[in-house]
C-alpha cells in the first residue's frame, strides 16, 4: 500500500487476503488428509516395511512444502530500502515452492498408482527401452518448463511482450542479454525469462508429440496407450 497501491480499498485488500488465506488453509487440509490416514494405517499395521519408508518420505515432503511456502511469502514482505520496484516474492523461492509441489504430487500419484494398478510384464525390447528413456527425458523437460514458468510469474515477465511468435517486432529481442554477468539474465532478466519459457514450452510440446508418434510403432498395453494419448491431448490444451 505504501509503495504502490495507494488507492486500494479495504474490499480490494480483502479479496487478495482471502486468496492467500484460502491457499494456506487448503494446504493445511491437504497435509491433514495425508498425515492422519497415514498414521491410522501405520498403527493398524497395514503398511509393509518399504511402504513405511515411502510414507515417511512423502510426509517429510508435505511438511517441507509448507515450510517452503512460508519462506517464499516471507521474501515478499521484506523491506528493501534500496529498491523502488514493485513488491513481489523471490522468483527463486517461488520456483522452489512450485518444484517441490510438483515432486510431491508426482510422488504421491506414482505411489498410489503403483498400489492400485499391477505392473505390466512386458518384454524388454530395444524399442521399449528407448520409449522409456524418451518418456523420462520428456518428463524432465516438462518439469524444467514448469519451473521456468515460476520465474515468469515471479518477475511478471509475461507483461514484457504479449505477441507471438515474435517478441514485439523481433524474433530475438534486443535486451535479451542486457544484464551482467550473462548468467544473471537467465534468472533475473524478464525478457530472457519469457524468451526461455517460450522456447522450453515449444520444445516440450514437440517432445510430447514426438513421443506419441514414436509410441505408435510399438505394441503397448491399452493403459499405456491411453496414457500417451492423454499426454498429447493435455499438451495441446496447455
């Protein structure tokens, strides 16, 4: 309010306050929805030794995610006498918070599906091994693209250029490497951050499409085929 939004009304402040409050409460509900049943299953003796380790790891991730969220928000409340920029949270902490959430969600989903669905016994052919490697590489690329999106959000980099496929009148903007040293541009220059996110997004979409086309030539179970097709559909929608 002191730095930027002098004309903000109490009603407008309540709107953003309740968004933050709801997010915190929802996070706590998620934590309880995981920890309470896990403690119940543990006490009943329904968890095998390997599953106990998995449950403890996921529980640690849940707690770490909440701690990381607090650490992220804290960065947006710190006074910076030498800065006249718009108050915002650290893009580094925002990316860490999002990355941790993706790891937690993926690990939870993987664990759940491993318990609910029997693993397919497929012959380890050369094509199948290549498909698995391709899928792992695509997963890493999508994860990196999502993290780059956190940097876009943290720096409000989406507001710099709003044209596509060019950025303004150029394919490669003039201020792409405006900061020194050069490495700093990747994480702190809004133009570079948006440019990188665009390139990563396009590359991710192409990788998902290539994965789908490659899988068409391999005999796969119905469940796997449905997963690859769904991945392509979600990539198109995204």
